């Protein structure tokens, strides 16, 4: 190796004067000392970062699962129809395998046939024989069917107000539960609740029906007062006279029978009936109801007669211990039952 | 918590290179290389785990390389600040470095990108430094530096390391991660081209 090349390479050998001159000139651009280094910011440990990664991944996974579940939850614009027995028909055509019904479609069963409507993962509606059901509306969070005649049984695990069932004389609104509705050709019928609560209403007339109770309905009148199915026949007859009889809530005789036949459990009927009665009859009912379950502190007889203390009435209802009408999540078992 | 990267001891000569390192005796060379690789691996590993004293050691070892890379690309007055930025970035991104022995080349790439970003931001043209306030005798030095900066990238960087920072070819190879042969070629071709240009040859 030539000396000049060696000097250029490792500063050994004969120095090259020109290279030495360059070294001398350019060395002035070199810092004399290594300056103070930068202020180092605290760095997250790898473990912390790993935790963040896992948390982010878990959040993404939960989001994806939530989105998938939400998608599967809703029934979509076309509900799946399953033939359970016989030959159900959609718009006069037999239900084919993988049959579906959209808004406006009519599902009919004869005396030999039964069908099942699947509402995604949200639940199912069983269509009993001799029934006519129209799908009125279906969109996210709002589904509506009309039972023109016959019977249906619904099981749902969904937020309140998700499903409505119109009948010729009242509308049943699901508050998160299992229930059945039956109406005859004239439009009379009943609602029966087996889990949770259902609101049964026509115009301003309303009945909140808890599990184990039933409420009748009549065309032109609307829903009657809810009652437990194990109440006495005399109690039920008296209630029917009050709700649908000629003298209606003015029937003091029927009211007398009702009060005398009432058990502790029947306070549900009494409290439902209280706002329907004329003010002159409310005192008797309040007295009996107070014996069965004392009203909350601050709720007086005058409040009952005047019908103005709604918070007090709500507190009385709460004392029944039947659960929150909107607490649909506690009925989670119903959805598994519906998927079987 | 704020931490400062330590500097070299006051009074020490940063340009001094141990003669033993430059001229190892026969049979010792491989041992020295292995020891240095192990030391580098250890320092990078510790710094990656958050040890700021290990990062200080890396800073001291590689500062001149970063300084040279920046000086060959950006105005002299911006070099110190940019060097700090380069090491800050290195500190932040160090956990992503897989091979500790590749630290030099990895740091070099950060410095190159940093200088390119800086030039883009500041919209510099060819004139990198103002030489309006030159000290007597500096004019020739500025002219020489300007000529070095006009060399192709690989040559100018290696020449700045050799003539500004005073490193030898083997030291340049060790710091930058380039092979000794590449460094040798860059030095020889760079010097040859610089000589031609200084004699008024092709520009």
C-alpha cells in the first residue's frame, strides 16, 4: 500500500502534506467537546406498552363482537318464518323452506298449522292455529305486528318498547318479557304475561300487566284491569263487570264483591283500578288496599281520592316488589328459551 | 422524570484514539472486536430497557458520527440542535431496534432523515452557510468544507468523518456499520474527486 493511502486510511505511514492541511483546516468544524446531550423524556416500559396493546386489541375485539352481535340481534327487513306444523301461508302462498315475511305481509295459519317468526337473536313469536298476523313495521329498535285474530306467544330479550302487537281492541307493548295475546273474530281477547311486564293500551286507557297476570280487552272499550290468574272466580267476575259491565265503574255491588274477595296479591288489581274509579268510590278501595299493603309514607287517603299524587302511587307500586318494568336484562333466560 | 445525557469528562481530548485500538498486536484484533461488539450489545440492550446512563454512553460514542453526517448536509449553525433531535428520536425509537449491533447504521439513517427533513422545512438552497463573519484564516476552511459538501453523499460523509472528526478508516467502519472496504473506497474516491475539483477540474 502506498504511504499516502495508508495515511489516509489509518494515519500511519508517511503523512501526505495535502491531507494534513485538510485535517488542519477542517478540524475547526469539529466540536472541541461532546456537548451536553438531550433531556431524555420518560419512556413507557415495554410491559406498559404491551398492556396498552392488549387493551387496544381487547377493545377492538369487543367492538367487533358488539357489532356482530348487534347485526345478528336485529331481525332485518325480512323476518324468517318457520313452519312448525301444517301449512302456514304468507300472502296466500304456502311457507317455503327458508320462508321470509316483509313489512305488509300477512301470515295465516289454519286449524292444523302453526308457524314461528324469528326476530334475529332478539326472540321468537309463535303463531298458533287459526291465526292471522300482519307484519306492520320492522326497523332497528322498532317492530310492530297486527294480530287480527287467533293467538300468538312471544318471547323477547330486548329493550322496552321494541315490539308492539296491535289487536282490534288494544295494543300490547313489550317491556322485555314473554307473553301471549289472543283475540277472537270480533276483536275481544286477552293478554297473558308469563315473564316481565307488558303494557296494554287503547288511547288513554292503559293496563300494566306483570308476570302471572292477565287483562281482557273489548272492542270500543280497550283493556280491562289486570288480575292474577289464581284469584277467585268471584273476584274475576266482579272485575269484568266493573271493566266491561253496563254500569261500569259505578257498579258498587261489583266493587264490594271485588274488595271482599281480594287477597294481598290482588293489590295489583286494586292499584290498577284506583285511577279508573269515580272519586266517590276510591275511598273504599284505598282502605282495602291499605290493609293489604300499607301505602308509602306521605301518601294519604286524600291523595287517593284526588288522584294527583302520582309519585306516591309509583312508590306504592314499587312496594309490591314485582321488579322494574324496564329491567329487561334480568329476563335473560327467556332469550335462551326462545332459541331452543 | 427528566434525565440528561452525560458528556465527556472535562479536559479529555475527544479526538484522541488509543494507539492500542488502532494498532492491535497480532491475535488480539479478533478479541477486541468481540469485546466491543459485546459491549455495544450490552449498552444498547440496557438503553432499550430504559437505562439512561447506558444511552449516555452511546451518545458519547456516536456523537461524532452524527455530527459528521449532519455537518455534511446542513448549515454548521444548525448541526448541534439537530444532533440533539437525532438522539432524542433514537431514544424514543430504540425499543424498536431489533439488532443491537446495527445501532450505528440505524442511528446514521435517523440522522440522514432528520437532515433531509430539516432542509425541506427550512427551504435551503445550495448556499448552506453564511460566511459574512469569518475569522481571519477561516476562508480557506469554509471553501474546503463547501467543496466537500458538494461531493456525492457517500464520499462527503466519509470525508467529514475522516478530516473534521479525525477518525481513521477502521473507526469510521466500526461506527457507521459500513464495511472497511466501502469506507476505503469512499475515502480514496472522495479524496481523488476533491483534489480534482480543488485544482479547478470538473464540477
